[in-house]
């Protein structure tokens, strides 16, 4: 009997063992590419990519990932499909999943991701919504393991807006037992439902503080993101005033562990949430972090689209 299809909408869709298996598989895939070896596990399979928001890293990494696995990707912009003319999402989901083997969606409303997954007959991957960005944080954790050898005891300090990336970090902390401190201005905390879900039955060490120094003190990872996400451009001036003291700079880094690394999901507004010196400094793993999106997402694609072929 055919297995029920799986979706990747939230990090909580994966067990701890599944996440660790994906990390190991991503490591193997990365080593193969470095050796000039490419798989053909997704030959004849197609991935539909629905993008309602601009993208650099997400789009390129998924497209290249499908190519390196022998598959094919189709970029679907709203202006070029019936999605932009308000075709019901349940109709779109059923039609696309009759043609393709998987769907990724990058959108505003998280409900769209859930609705697409509900009606799709094939796996759906959340490539970013206003609520969560699980692909990003899955790759972030992989990068931390590469650098430190393990996630165990690695304290993460997130500085800035409690946005979709922060929400996915909360889920990651709950699932993988990562000590996480989030420094957010009042009124800009992570989603309370996300915090509750992550804490339920886990005993996870997750705290929200107001001062960046309180989060950064002794941390092994200093993480930040833009102050105004896509769709919040009209709030940019006001947010600059609110977040002015939530900047990753040399003064903040001095409070962290001497071996701490700096992470940013990019694009970075240098001089705002992070200084140019921090991005380019010896403690930065920002570009390794971006590069790892390719390898981790390839592991996810194999796991969802060809589980019978993907090595564990």
C-alpha cells in the first residue's frame, strides 16, 4: 500500500530522529558534490515552485538542488498563472499535484501553505510564510553542527524581530533541546502559539528578553534578521526607531562566547541590524549558512519525493 504523503510546513512536522537523519544525509550530499558526484534519484520527477514573494537563496537553491538530483523544477509566479487571477487554491493544488511530484510555496499568509497541503496529493514544502521559515532554520542548524560538531549545549541568541525565522528557531529549540534566548522589543515577540507548541512537553530552555545583552551573554551563536520583513516596508521608518538598539556589532559580540559565530539568514541591511564588520568578520558563518541551503534542501527533496531511493 502506498505510504501517506508527508509535507514539510513546520519543523514540528519532523521528529528529532528525522531531523538528525536529514543532517547526516545532507552531509553526504555535500561531500558528493565536492567530489564532483551527482545523483539521479529524482530523474523524471518535477517540482512546482509557487513564489508570491521575491527570492534569491530559496529559489536558486531549490532549482539547483532539483537539477543536481536529476529532476526538473518549474517556477510559477502569480502574474504568469491563474493563481494571480484568484483561482481557488484548492483547485490549483489538485491540478498542480496531478502534474508534479512536489510543490514548494513562498507566500505571505501561512494559511495558504496549510490550504495547499490539504488539497495537494503530493508533498508540499513551506519555502517561507509570514509565520514560519523552516527550510532556513533547518539549514542553520546543519551549519552549527558543521562548525561546533553538535547542537548539544550550543546556546543560541536571536536578536531582533520575532518574525518567521524567529518562530522557526523557537520550534527548532523545542524539538532539538537547544537553549534559545530571543531579544525582542516589546510588541515584537515570537508568535505565542509557536512558543506554546515548542514548550509543550519538551522542557525546552526558551526565553524572551528585552535587552540584547541579556540574550548574547555567553552565547555560542549570535543570530539576527532584518527589522522589516517583506510586506512590512511601510513600517520601515518606525521599525528603525524601535529596533535601533537591537544591532549585532562588536560591543554585543564581546558579551558572547569567545568562539561564538555570527549568523544572518540574508539579505542583510548592513548598518542596521548588523554591521558590515560583523558580516565580514572572522566569526561570521553567514555565507556558509547560505550555501548549506542547497545541501539540506536536497536532503528534504529526496526524503519527500523519493523516500524509497533516499539513503538514510
